[in-house]
């Protein structure tokens, strides 16, 4: 089981007059097969938190531990854009991040391409695919290394609404089937409520303003009244912290 422990986390960028406090006094415990969303307005430290959790950034102060059954956890990352290598085929983009090129590894990559409904596109180049398909390849690539914890930073924010909706449903299925721990950053409250069992609301200055459970069954229908109530709860938190200008 994956476990994430964050203690008294602080992150500053720059010095003197240019100093920015991106995160302040963040404490967090996450464990097991959960889908946790981090929501908040632009600039409130969401990406910084994800980058520290995934090891891309180091904290100024505080402690972060991410383990899987007591050992260091394997991590995966999906970015806002797919960041594929344009000169490699779809299958080669997945193979590029693997430890070996064995038949078993190829079969695993094919399995995750099938899961994102791109099983027949392995020989295509990224430039031949739509934006939504490219993001699917990025998601398949992240799952294909079978990480214990998957970090996703606004992965659907560049897609049109219909495509984003389809990809959310696919991601939800993949999360259920693979039983990974997913930490998902978004500025879209509806998206967070549709996908997560827990929502961390961040406020300006990088403080965690609320930690909400969303104990509704999956799959969730956007039109479901209980989903609307959960959404209203998150917006109430934003209102109480004076941050309703969520874009
Ligand atoms: N590498 C960096 N250098 C300087 N300031 C940064 C850097 N990364 C982020 N920041 C600042 O830290 C704050 C939080 O940024 P970020 O984590 O990207 O917010 P979010 O993802 O919620 O939009 C912002 O004020 C941003 O300008
Ligand atoms: Mg960000």
C-alpha cells in the first residue's frame, strides 16, 4: 500500500524582495487506493506541491516521505501536455521509459495502449494524432511503468470539454482497475468532484484551507444532485477563504 506523509512543508522561491512563498505549513497523510485532487486558484502552489511530492523540486523546509509497503515508492507523472518524443512512434514512446524491451514489456505497453483505446495506433507518430490522443498516450506511458503513485498536473486542461469528459471516464476506469494511488491537480472543481474521494483545497500563499471527503460511489454523473452538493461544499470553502475567483 502506498503511503504519503508530508510534515510542515514550506517552499520559497527567490530571495529578498523577490521572495515568493509557494507553500506554507502543509501537513498531509494519504494512504492506499485513493484518488486525491488538489484544487485552488492559479498560483496557490498546486504544481509546486506536486513537484515536491514527485521529487522534481526540493522543499525549503519540512519532510516528505512516499513509500510502498515500507520501501521507496515508484512514481509516475502526467503533465499538462503529453511531452511525447515526436520522432518516436507511439509504441517507442512507451518503450523508451521501460527498463527492458522484452516481449513481456512490449505486451504490457500494448495493454496500456489498449486501455486508452489506442491499441491500433502503436506505429503512428505523435504528430499524426489529435491532442486528446496524444494526452492518452502520455497517460498510457505513465501507467505502463506501473508506478505505485501517479501524479497528474492538470492533464485535461488543454483539451476541449467533450474530449476531457471522455478522458476523465477512462482515467476513472484505469484507477479502479489498477488500484493505483493518484494525486491529481486541477483548477476545475467539477472535475475534482467527479474523480476524487478526497479534495484538498489550497488557498493563496500555499496553505491548505480544507481537506474534504467525497464519499460518493463511482462512476459519478455530473447531473447527480449529490455531486452538485459536493461541488457546492468546495465552492463554500473557496468563498470562506475569499478565493472565489477560480478560473
Ligand atoms: N521556479 C519558480 N521560480 C520562482 N517562482 C516560482 C517558481 N515556480 C513557482 N513559482 C511561484 O510559486 C507560486 C506557486 O506556483 P505554482 O505552484 O505553479 O502554482 P499553481 O500550480 O497553483 O498555479 C506562484 O507565485 C509562482 O509564481
Ligand atoms: Mg500549476
